[in-house]
C-alpha cells in the first residue's frame, strides 16, 4: 500500500489525485500573478487584500484536500498495520497547519 509517513520518502498518487492537486496549484499560481499585476498597476490596497485573502482560502482548500487524502490513505493504512506513530505525526502536522 502507498505510505507517506516520515519513514517514507514519497507517496505514489493516482493520476486523478495529481491532476486535482496540480489544477488547484495552477489556479493559486494564477491568483498570485494577478496580485502581482495589481501591485505593479498600483491597485487600491483593499482590492489587493481581498485578492490575497482569496489566495489564502485557496491554499487552505488545497491543504484540506491533501490532508483528507493523507488521512484516508497513508494514516489509515499505517494504523491498520499497527504503526500508531503516524497518529503523532498527524497531530504534529495539524498543529503546524493551525498556526
């Protein structure tokens, strides 16, 4: 089974999973370029902040999708195999995400 706890260097993703994640990242990248253009055009600060907030929401959405997949695959598989240390890794990850 695919794993992604710290004892592993990588995780094999399905083509569909890669496609969804890369599509999200491409949209985020486009939003960042849009914000850069707004700064270059001297756009009004609140307008830039609204767009920056949208990027934050998009990154959070990306993280939620990735976290959900991680829990359903890596974490669940490791727990089934008796590797309970993955729970501590998950808690550590959640603490870092919630800063």
